[in-house]
């Protein structure tokens, strides 16, 4: 089958579904990449590790007036389209309680309001929502008095594109639930979504020059005046925050050098049989999904090419109904926003501390941040209380993967993990109140861990 015929069918469905402008141009680019053999794959033997990166702790604190000025031209953008389906949620993941009575969005609002008070800057907060997350999320933010900044939109919508049948590369049909025929194009969609929604122009018209973008589930990603001042002083058009890899990052995207340029490799870009991806000692630097964008530079790039910046294709293989493994196999054409580091001239990577990277992707992560391994301060900071790389938790997926089962087995809350290195739970295990985990611990079930029990040590 000729690729142009396939592309035409997918693009026709996208246009009929309302995809326009930069979003359509970006989809056209991903379809072109799909036509190439080995589309989107980055074999480890073709990559080279990166040397040391500049460090955040080496950047100077800007004077108060400079910090106020640069933060006055900064917008905080949070990716907020996720529903937390991997944890069994049906609503916005960002409404999940991270500490008792406090959701992700509550913490994000507290962070922004505290920074405004500290620096005297307006610092708007903008969400990139999906249609499902938009209403509930904006309702939560409205409860935070003074958060909304006049003249700046509170959110914009992520794009969508047709899912493609894996066998013939035609748009999939699923009459039982036509919404399942569509998918988001990955977080690399932020660039065309900013343009297609009119938000990029609105931000620039409001006098905002820079954007700090991160996931709403990463509460360590707080706007930092040092990075904003560095961006402005050195005219950096794009920066990606990276951490030194640990075993907890083994499935995360890493930076490497490929054909003379820095690239970001995600797990979906690893060829079958390539075991190099999880080697954290070799690759060293791992993507936090915290990025900084010069909005004027982005506008100039898109004036020359509406689909800019060029991002490598990620082919994500799923079934049309993600809850039904027997439903039609499909591919989703995605991209990663951090991959722009390989295509924007002058882009930089910055070594940041682990405290800026505390994402909650699974109930394993949720247990850590709900525990005393992190303290939530009044200004929305998630402060690690552990020494070293922090606890690595692995809970039995049969009993803990979905939130109801997780909550049922930790009815009194998370155990103490601040002095834990590794915590593995196998089988059906429930936990009482005030349990303490020390060092490396493995618990097997069926079992109930009594109140006050100390494990390990």
C-alpha cells in the first residue's frame, strides 16, 4: 500500500474531526516519518553518552529586581490532559489527593501564589487540558483566590488525531465508542497546540516571553528565577532539565548524542532486542519533562514551518480500546516535547537536583510521595526528607496497581519510608498504622502488617 494513500485517509479523517493549522501540519509530518523503515527507532549502538552538563546549583541567584522582571515575563504551563487510567481513575489525575485533603492542582496553585508573593511578579498559571479534564480542573483552580491573571487564558486544549490500524495503516473504526477512534499525539503536541489554539499569540500579546512547562503530576517542578534569568541572559531558545539517572529512571527517556546532536530517546524508540535502554550508568542523564521555551523563538520557528519544532516520531502500539486487549491493534503517532532539544538551534540541557523530579505515574510513586519521604510545605514545596537517591518502591500489580486496591491495603496511610532504600511487596499484603520501613525490605503475602511494626533495619 502506498504511503500517500494512507496519509490521505488519516488526514481526511483528522480534518473532518476539526484538526486544523499547526496541529494538522504536525500530523502530516508524523505520517511522513511513519513511511520510513525503522520509523522513530534509535538503536543504542548508534548513540553516544553525553558528558557533564551545566548545573542549576552553579547558576547565580539574580538580584531581586531582575528576578521580578524575568518572572514577570514567564508563564507556568502544566500538562493536565491525563485521566490516570493506569491507576484505575476515570477523572483528572491532577485531582488525586497527594497528601490528605490536598490534590496535585491545589499544590500547583500554592506554588504559583507563593512565588508571586516572594518576587512581586504576576506569573500566570495555564493548563494544557483535554476535554475531559478541562471542567473539573478549572473548577478547582477557581477556588484559589487571586490565581487568575486578567488577559491570560487559564487553559488551552491539547490536540487529537485518529488512531491507525496496525495491519493496514487506515484510520480505525470503532462504532461501539467512536471517541476511542481518537487519541492525543503525546506531549510533543504542546508546540502545535499553543499555536493552533491561539494561546501562543495571546501569551506574547500579554507581554509574556518565556514558558516553563512540566507535567501536573511532578510537584518538584517549581519555576526557578535562576533558570529564567539564565535563559534570558544567554538567549537560550529551549532548555531541558535533566537528572543524573538512578535505577528508578531505568524506563525513562534519556539523553544521548546521535550523529553529532543531542537527542532524547524514549522507551517506544528502542528496537526489539536492544537491552541498552535501561543502562543508567551509560546514559547518565534522564529527562524530567521540565522544559523552558522562549515563546518568541517558537513563534519565529513556526512562521517558517507551522509544524516546528521537528520532533522524532514515537510509534506507540496499543489496542483501540485500552481496556480490552482483544480489540483491534492500533498505532498512535506521538512525539515527546523534550525531543525538541535535537532540533532547535542553541537548545541546552541543564543538570538539576532530584528534588525537581518527583512524578507520580503509578501507585508505587504515590506511596512514596504520600509517605514521610516528602514533606509538603505551606508554599507548595515537596521537600524530600531522605538522604541519597530516595526509596524505590515496587508493589504487586495484581493487588496494588489500581487505586481502590491500593487504598484498601493502606487504610491508615503510607508507612514511613524516609529511611527506606527499597521496598518490594509481593502478594496480598495489608498494612496497619504507623508502620516503619528501614533499608531494603521485601514483604510477601498473604499477610497483614500490624500497627507500629518496624520492617527491616
